[in-house]
């Protein structure tokens, strides 16, 4: 039979550096009780880069339903949730015979640290969570993990999906339209977004609106509307920025 020439083998696909890195949290399951899509996407990127599996609950009720079926290794609980304060869930998990190995509280308000630790949290993470290394340092402080040291040097900034931030801002606008003056939850939600955006004027507007400053609600709505009207930045799924 005639010899048929074959094409040379294709070169191996070179993966981006962040996808070649070790996965020190492979096999670990995390439950994020978090109402912000933007904050949740940052955690998704962290889990993607470290090998952990992420589940998310947006409310305390959803978290309770999840915990009736699953046993996460790590629970990350936001203090400000639509149906209540996360401190109660922290205290409940801390007493549970099925306690996660690690309970981490999170909030954009650093004043929540003491109450979180008193409730039984192992640690407190102030938002925004912006790098794999920063998150891994918080986790390593309460649960040393073999191989985690390599991730502590990965200081690349996380770049969550801007569409998730847009959805959060739309939700804030809807909440403000239904709740005048804005309650503690709405103000806290907007302050948390402002922290993730590094937007000091938005954070101050949320504080002023919550305090009943004349014109504060209108100013807050105006800032949110401005953000919603701005074009979304370019986004590459699954990659981090610098």
C-alpha cells in the first residue's frame, strides 16, 4: 500500500499561567451565603484558581435549605442578607455537630468583626475580596493547608464580571424604588457595592440616605442611575486583571 504522509502533530496548547498554577484547595467545598452577584463572582474566580468547589445561597433561607443536604468544608457568610443578619447563622453553625471546618464572616463594614467572632466565626473578611493571595491568607490563618503557600504569592487582582455588578446596581435601584427611606439592608447593600467599586461618593451617598440627610435619597438614586447608564467595560471570562 502506498505510504500516506500525515500532517505534523499540532503544538500543545499553552494554557495561561493562572490555569497552570497548582490547585491547593482541590476537594474543598465552600458555601458562600452572599447576596451580591459581584462579590460571588470574585469568590468563583478564587475557587477556579485554587480548585475549590463553590456553592452559593443568596438568603438565610436558601442557606438553611442547602445545609439540610450538604456539608460544606468552609462557610463564608455575609452579615447583611435580604432576610436577616448573618450572625444568627454563624452562631447556629458554630454550635452544630456538623460544623464546617471553617466559618468566615464577611462584610463591607469592619465594625462587624467583633460581633462575628463573638458569634463563633473563625475569621472575618472585610470586603472587597480582591486577590487570590489575600483570600488564601485569611483561610490559611485559621486552617493551614498543605500546598497553600504557593497561592499566597498570587497577588493578581481579581476581575469579576462587570455584568454581575450591573445586576447588583439594578437590584439596588429596585430596592430603593420600593423602600423610601432606605432601610438598613438596602443601605448596607449599596455601601458594600461602593466598597467593591472603590466608589467613595456612592458609599457616602448610601450613608447619607440611611441617615435621612435632606436630598440624600435623590442623590443616591442619581449616582446609581449614572452607573447603570455607563457602558459596561470589556470583559474576558475567567481571567483576572492587573
